[in-house]
C-alpha cells in the first residue's frame, strides 16, 4: 500500500520525457552508443529536463528491436557520466546536467571524427592539450 | 461560412441556455423556500398521493446535478465541431428535452408541496401536470434543435504539411511522447476521491460510484504515446494501463493539429472508431497527433512533440511501402 501511494505521489510530479531515438545497424558505432548518444543530445539540447523519466529499458528494447542489455548498457553509460540516475522501482531519471551532457557529446563527436581521420588516441590528446 | 453568426449561436446554445435551464430548474426552490415542508414530497403513487420524501437540500442537490448534466450536455454539443449537422441538432434536442423536463418536474414538485404542513399532506400530482413536463421538455428540445441546425462540421484545418522526422532508410526508431492533464482534471479526480471517502463514512456502498468516477478521471490525467515499427500505443494514467494499440498497417498518414477539448466533446476518450469512425483522446488543450486510419477513420491524440511523432510515423509508413 505504501509503495502504491509512493509511486502515485511520484507520478504526480514526475514527467515522462518526449523524445525520438533512431538507430542504424549499418553504422560502425555500436548500438548502445547510438542510443546513449541520442539521449545525451536530447539532454544537451534542453529538450529533456531534470527529474524527467526515461522510457523503460524493456519498452525501448522492444520498440527498437534490440537486446534489453543493449539499452541497459546505454543507460549505464549515461549513469557513469552522471547524467542520469537509476533507482529501483522508479526507472531512470535525468539529473539535468545539461552543460555536462553538451560537453560530453562534443567530446564524443571529436573522438569519432579523430578516429575517422585515422588519428591515434595519443595524437588526439596531444591535439586537445594544445588548446588547454 | 458566417463565422460570427455561428459564434453567437454557439454562445447562446452553449452558455446562455444551459445557465437558463439550471436557473429555471432551481428557481421554485428559491422562490418558495419558506413555504415548503421539511422534508418535502418528491414521489407520488399512481393515484397521485405522495409516497416518498426528501430533505429540501437533497432536492436542491439532485436538481443541480440533473440540470447541470443536461446543461453540460447542451454546452458540449454546442461547441462540438467534429460532428455533422444532424448529430449536433439531435444531441442538443436530447439534452434540451432532459433539461426542460427536469425544470418542469421540479416546478410541479415544489408547487404540490406549497404551504403543506408535512410531506404526506402535499397536494396531488395530476396527470395534466405530468403531460406538461413532457411538453416543456419537447418545447426546449425543439428550440435547441432549431437553433443548432446550422452548426456543422468546421473542424480546424491541419496545421502544416506532412511532417517527417528524417529517418534514414533502414534505420529503426522509437518515439515516446506524453501529455499531462491540466488542473481541471486533477481537481475532478481529487474531488471524486474526496467525495468517495466522505460518503463512505455514511454508507460504504455509496462511495463506490465517486470512486469509479475518480479512477476513470485518474486514468486520463496523463498518457504516454509510443510510436514504433508496430504502430502506435497509448498507455493511460499512472499505471500505464489500459493500453490502446493502433497497428501501423491501419495508419494511412499522420499530421499535427491543435486540439480544443470542447470541439471534440470535452476531455477523456471521445467518440468511437467503430461507431463514429472518429475518436479523440483528450487530456488537455494544445498540440495533438492526428492519425488518418484505413476505412476513413480518424484518431486524434493530445500529446507533446506531436510533430516529431507524426514525422516518425510517416517515415515508418514510407519505409514499409
């Protein structure tokens, strides 16, 4: 009873997000990265705000026709970056560190561009250091 | 179309007449408030003798609820825009008939009780008087049907063209949208549950109906809309249940529109895809998703980010063709 009341109370003020996630199997980027990247971009773009809930992992996995673990791995990556919070029974909520999400997304784009141009990790770090 | 004439007529049908019905229905109770027995007779047997009574306040509440329902019906249908001429006229006439009858019955009830020392001594209810109530209802129905005859389908045009989300060929995608109700629906929900608790103190059974009303409202306090390769799913309320599904194969195209709840018959699940070939899931005013379905059916869903959702649905449809 307490749990039902708790989740009802939570429902009254928490909001599910509105977002589009598209993945492409032919991309060289792993699927979990593609998913994480789009959620990150939504947070960075300010479309998703703190306290909002991400769709359930099982639901996303079903809709995107990917393994549940792929989605969980994407959520895990975002949690490790401190962008979302995962709590039992409450799903995944956005912590709303918009600028951090923005910066991480830029870093990710930079890294993939460097990889595409054939730069090694060390070379990229050296390049970044020039601007510090 | 003579838009301003329609607006005036809608205001008359949707605001003025409903208020008149409520006022006229309650008027005798106020006019003769000092001259009625407590309780007063509210039911008569076939010979016209009183055999049932109710406190004056009880009758006031009953008449308010009944006349209010009739008035709300008139109001809703007068502002309705997604219905045909005849549908509006018939609905207005039905609501008017109900309203007129309630008002007339209340007048008869009060007049029969006038100056009686107790409800058992209340006057007879004669057959001509009962016939008069039917006439009053009929007269109001005729007026409403006549006034409502020209109001027809003026559904607002679709805003923008065919949206696209720019989905790359071969890519898979999901769109999740949601809509939350405004304070009105929350107030009704909380009010219903409060009423359920209050009435339960008197008689537990009495709490059942407001409880059901509260639950029905709670279900519409928010919806989640999920669009993917299977089609569109609408999950209602805090528990994400019930769920309504529309197969992708049944969708012809998706667009975005602006939803005025009164134009769709109010809040909640309006209309029926099976019977009226038109349905709307309305939890708030504002942007909505319009799905054109096979068999000339239309489903409207109020949801945030509807353009993106419509775009993805169109892209998925294009990919499947």
